[in-house]
């Protein structure tokens, strides 16, 4: 896997994971989706978030190996979390849409 492609992929998978974990909380769910999550939705969001974090770790290990992969994983997750932390209070709807729009805007240079 190309390391530049893996960087974008792990960043947006980590961003989606943190968004899912934050949407499992009442406050952030109300900010973005205007309501409180039920217990079933909360469980699904938590499981999805943790599964996406595991997927991001696996992707990093495939791109950089197990010696550097976890270090890259922590760095990219920190950047994704920082972006979400600054974006969620000011533009919560855009923070949710960035999960879809971000990869679409970041991937075209790899296919040119």
C-alpha cells in the first residue's frame, strides 16, 4: 500500500471512528442529529467506533509494518481527533459531512 494513500485513509477512518464514538454521547448526538440516541443506537455507534479504530491500526501496520505502524496510528489519530475537537463545537453538521466529503476530496490526486 502506498504510504501517502494510507495516510489519508487512516486519517479519515480515525476521524470517522472518533465521530462515531462522540455521537454515542448525548451531548454530541444532540448537536449533530438533534436528539438523544437510544440504547441500541448508542451500542452500534460505540462498536462501530472501536471497530474503525482497529481497522485504522491494521491499515497502519499494512502500510508501515508493526515497528512504525502503531506510531503512525497514534499520530494520525491525534490529528483526526484534533480536527474533530475544533470542528464539532462550531460546525457540527459539517463535522458529520466531512466523513463523506473528506475522502472524496482527498482521493482524486491518487487517480490522476
